[in-house]
């Protein structure tokens, strides 16, 4: 039957297979209601396509490591050389700027009225030129000075509908500063909050 | 809740340098990338590689993403192209333990074995299809996308997609008939 282009009644085999494959085998046309050739073809193709439909409906278990692997690869691709810097007698202590931004973002997410908050450090615009300028320095991180003991953080915040935006933004700022101080030891912190969406 | 915000919001934030926004997009769409790669390539190892490559490529190209299409459509495009590249490089794909334990909807172990055999036959039949037919079958019949969306993803036309589907379905049906 699958070698023929048309059934005995003249109907196109491809059209009948399409009807079955799209899950419309039960929706008979007027012709098909009275046509034994079409009905036999519909039954046969339905049997053949059953394993396809079953496989398509089967959930595909996704390897757990994909997200982490992607994040790790992206982390390597981002030439983020910006750190906080504490010079101690035993050596330098550095915390990556993106980690500081993450701490701030996570703290901001806990403020009432916040749907989602993301943090980033604000070095991006000057990172390229600064890196180029200090490419030959032996101690690039220290030479740039980077954030030193100062952090300037941008927070993008989506707020739930019905909340006072300025009040939410102030609370976001307060929580972010407190969390960064508590978790990184930084004291001189500026947090810029942008409410960029309202979510119902 | 982060699940309340739409992809477009996350895409904009990711474009502005908020890496956590892209992590959320990866979380939402990693399943799609892996699932399509698996159906197109026929083995877990290549599918995992291609899904990861596609998600990293999407991140790298994010600055140029103009949001004319949805993020998922765009990701479908990237995954499909990556998978096609791999198919053209390797030419032969050998399905490796592709089918998990088929849920026991039948009465006994014999029926389950038959279902598993049938599922493996489907996987082999799909991976034996020419690439364009394979893509059309996977996107339309496995991902449930309409022909117009498949055409957008493959950079083709609706009549061309229909033609690939007709021929792919015909071959698939014939192979399954021989298997039985």
C-alpha cells in the first residue's frame, strides 16, 4: 500500500498518511465514511503510526549537567577580570564582581513586591579599554585597581503590580547593600536600582 | 516568582549583561534544545554536545538577537543548524540506547518488549531519513510545531516543508511496515 500513490478509490495515499500522522484518523470525510479502501488505509496507517505517536508523547529525561556546563563555559568566555580587592599580609583576597552582583541580586529578590531581580557590576563600559591598557602589567587585577574596596552595582527589578515602586526600589537598595556588606566585607557600596517591568 | 516573567524580559536583561537572566533562559529552554538534538541525531552523547553548543552559541549571538521571533524559535534554529552540521560531518548516526523504559501501559512484559522494539524501530527510521525530512518530521510531529513555524525555523517555505513532510512520512511508514 505504501508503494502506491493512490488508493483503489483514487484518494491520495500521502493525504491519508498525513491525516493519521496529524491525529485526525477519526475525522472521516464524507467520502471516507462510505469508502472501504480509505477506512482500511486509515486503520493500517494508524497501527503503523502508533509507535511514532507513543514515542513523541514520551517525556525525554534531560541530563542534569547541561545547565551547569553551559554556565561554566560562559563563565570562561566572559573576560571578567574585575574583583574586589583586600590586601592582607597573608596575600590578596579577591571576590569577582559578578559574585558581588549575584549577592546583591539574590538579596533584592527577597524584598516584598519584587518578582525578579538581577544584579551586575557596572564596570562593563570601561572594562575593555582598561584591560587593553593594563595588558602588559604583571599584576593586572591590582594594577587596574578594579573595584578595590568599593562596589557599584546595577540592579534590574521587575515589580508585582499594585506595589509602590519607589518604596520597593528603596527596600531593594537597602537589602542589597546590607547583604553585600555582610557577605563580602565591602563597606563603600552604591546600588543603582532600575524598575524595568511590572508583572501582574 | 521568576517564572512569572516572560522570555522577552529575560532576553533583554541578558543582553544588558545580567548573566543570571541567561541562566534562567537556559533552565527554561535547555530541555527543548536537548530533546530536538536527541530526536535529530539519535544518540544521547551527540545530543548533549549539540544542546550545550547551541545554548552557548545563543548566548554569544544574543547582542544581535532582535526579538523578531521568540527566543524558543531562535533556539530551535540554532539547535537544528548545529545538529545538521553534525549530521553532515558524521553522516552515519548509530542510535545508542535511545529509548528509555517504555511505560507499561500494556498487560505484560511481552507487550512492553514489543513496544520498546517498536520505539527503537521508529528512532532508527527517523535517523535514516535525509536531513531535511528528518528536521521537518521532528519539528512538526515531535515538537508539535505548525508548518509555518517549521518553515521559519528552517529558513524554508511552507510548501517546501509540506513536501519534506510528505516524503518523510511516506518513508517512515514504509520502514515501519517492513519492521512489522
